[in-house]
C-alpha cells in the first residue's frame, strides 16, 4: 500500500510539475517554481532550475508521505479524498509555504519590505502567488487537486478501500 502510494506520488509529482510548466508556457502564469526554489541555493539561473526541479520532486515525495499517512489514519483512500487533500495542500502551499516562508529563506527574493535600494532577482509571490499572474492561483489549485487525485487513486486501487 505504501509502495503504491509512493508510485502515485512519483506520477502525481510529474503531472503537477508538468501542469505548472504548461500553465507558464501557455501564458497563464509567470511563475517558474523550479527557479523560485532553486534560487535559494544559487543565483545561476540554469543551475537554479536544475536544483529547483530536484527540490520540487523531493517535496512531492515528502508530501506524498503526508497523503499516505492521511489515508492510513482514516482507513480510506480514493481519487476524491486525494483531490480534497490536494485542495488543502494547494491552499497551504500558496499561503504559508510560498507566500510567507519562501521569501524568508530565499536570499534572492524580494519581500513586502524590500526597498528601492535593494535589487532582488525575484519578486515576492504574493498571496496565493497572484504576483505572478491572475491565473496563477487557479493553475496552482488545479494542479494540486490533480496531484492529490492521482495519489489517492493509486493508493485506493492498490490497497486501500
């Protein structure tokens, strides 16, 4: 059961990351999540993207563990429950994790208190990432709901009822 939840997490993370990238390529958002994450470690944009994809993939597996824990604790799994967890995940990611925490830990990102004498590489994401475009929140929520549904679907099909 745990193994299939993790397989679902790998698939879900690939779909989530690809969906957010597609939203960027389609002009729905300016958010480049791998760049946002990777610039925590380096100012080199190419390396930042590589590091960011690795961090995002690791985070996807870490969150999968939380989903599997929720399935275990409730004794149930399924695409609908996974999708609901994905919605909660998106709201937490868009508020506490990316809106509040990321500007604090990323030395290359501006904050609400950045003044004109500073020149950050990245603007702060804003609440639910809206500083990166009006459709960013929607793309983020939809991608996370799909991510959760995939994990829930894998877990339900291979062990939980």
